[in-house]
């Protein structure tokens, strides 16, 4: 499956580095070869000797290594691979990548490459959740960097939460997908998928609007995951907090009406995935002027008009994609409401999630979803939004096969 493929594996400094040894073995088992690069911190956790012996290759460590430079310069090294994999990708390595720094061999290779990069983050929960790390991840996603994991669980430091490096088998799966997509041979190659994402803003007057708390994180992850499987993605997004993924056709909209028009214009498609949190109502009596405070203290009365239901329109329209997937954010009776929603709107699948306050799902990095189809309700364990996206994209590819 990876026959003849060359993986440049950058091993960062973290307790998860020991899993990189297993990763080397699995890549080789799949037919690929590994050129290992150890960061200075990485070499504190695994030795060049063990990595080199397993990989049956020279281990590259220093930026200014005269014999290496004579044999193969770092530019050449970064480009002769089919894919760059960073595992474990520490918070520091991700920060360097996001900032475009090149102060050691690993970061220089990552900046100099013309190949795709897959990172498997691994770090302490707090470091993972830190706004700086999340900001860096947003930047990297927008740059088209691929990600796998992290998983949630017990950490080496005794804390619990997201931050554990993805298991080597999952990383190999992500490598296969990344290489497949790069060769144009991904399971969704030749397919067009329309994704909606983010909230919509509905004007009250020229300066005010109503909106919702959707961050667009799940939609962005889905767009990236579908792209990684080779799909051509039209990504219709409202004003989201999370940047859209790289390598997709981005259409920016504000209102539900604009989103409906953009989706209509993007059809035909093989699949539509409506992850946007579309406002159900817009203001019927939008004021042309900024509303002023009334001297009598009377508050203005807003009148609402129902917005077009884009999911229902697409599901019931004449240019219906073969597969239409809707989302349902609920706070009570998740499965019952989502099942009814699926029937009412006429979509094939509903991805239901509980966004009650306290779940941390709205605006957070994780999601706990139930996939509702004609096969019934399938409860997925709580996992990162990226992982939900990858699994959903894989299911979409299966359904379109
Ligand atoms: O009815 P509800 O808003 O809960 O349905 C959610 C699903 O319907 C999501 O997939 C959302 O993107 C879609 N939707 C839509 N247009 C609307 C309202 C919801 O496409 N006006």
C-alpha cells in the first residue's frame, strides 16, 4: 500500500517518541521506507541508534552536518520524500511551523519542503488547550498541514484529556490517505462535495446582527478531511472564528439567504455536508438606519421571518446530491429530535450532537456525535473534531463508492 513511498519522519521531543519506533515498523510493513530526523529534544527520548537500526537508514540530526550536506543537502532531503510526517509533533514544533521558523534541521526541512506535511500532535492537555497552540493549529490547518489526533486519555504526566499522540496504526492510515490524495487517487478523487460551515449573521440594522455561537471548527475539519481524501470541496462559510482549510474553494457569506444562493450556485455535487449553524430566522423589519434609544425607554420590537432551510431545499431539490448530510445541534432528546429532523428535511444522514452548556462542544475542540441514517442511530465516542471529520469523510467516501 505504501510500496516505493518515502516518508521523512521527524521525531520531536516528547514521551510519545517511543511510539515513533512502532510507527517506523508499521510504515515499513506497509511497504514504505523511512528517513528519520530526530530533533535535539527527540534524541532525549529515543536514541539515534534505535531509530536508525529500525529504519535501516541514517538518522539526520543536525542542520549543519558537513557530511550530510555533502551527500544530500537539507533542501534535497525535504523534497525527496513523498510525505513529511511529524510524530510526535510537540507544541514547540507546531509553533515553529506556524511561525515559519527554521532554526534547526526539523524546522528547516518543514519550511523548505514542497511536499505535504502530516503532524501527529502530542503534548500535555493544558498545552494542547492553550490559545497559543490552538491558534497555531488554526494557522497550520489553513496552510494545508494535515493532522491526525491527538487522542483523549490518561497522559504520562497523570492528567486526563486530549493530547495523547494518535496510535501508530491511525497515523499509518492518515499517511495512506495523504499519499492517496496527493497522487489524485484518494477515494473521493473526482468527486465534488459542498460543505457549509460556521454561523450566519442576520442584520438588525447597519451595525447590529443576531448570530449564534458556532465557531466553524467542525465544518473546517470536515472540509479538510474531505479534501484529504481527494474531493474537490466547495466550502461555503459564514463569519466563522476558525479559518477555512487550505486547498478548497472558499465562498464567504454573511446571511442564510446568501448561503442558500451560494450552495445553489455550487451544485451539482456528489455530496453536500451542511455543518453550518444557519440562523432559523432573519429580521423582517431590518432598519436602514442605526436604531436609536427611545426617550420613553421603549425597546424596539424586532420582527422575525423564517430563513430558507438550505438543507431541506438541497435534499428535496431537483439537483439533489447523491448523499446529503445534515447536522443537528440539540440540547435535549438528541436522538429523537435528530431522527425527526432527518425525516422532515429529507437528508440521508444526520450527525447529531449534544451542545448543552457544560459539554464544551460548541466552540470546543471535541465532539460527541450520533450518526443517524436509515440504519438507525450509531453513537460515536467523544473525540476531537478532526477525528470526527476524518471518520465522517471516510464514511462519505464509502457511501459514494
Ligand atoms: O433545524 P436545524 O437548524 O436544527 O437543522 C440543522 C441542520 O440543518 C444543519 O445541517 C444545518 O446546516 C441545516 N440548516 C440549513 N438551513 C437552515 C437551518 C438549518 O441548512 N435554515
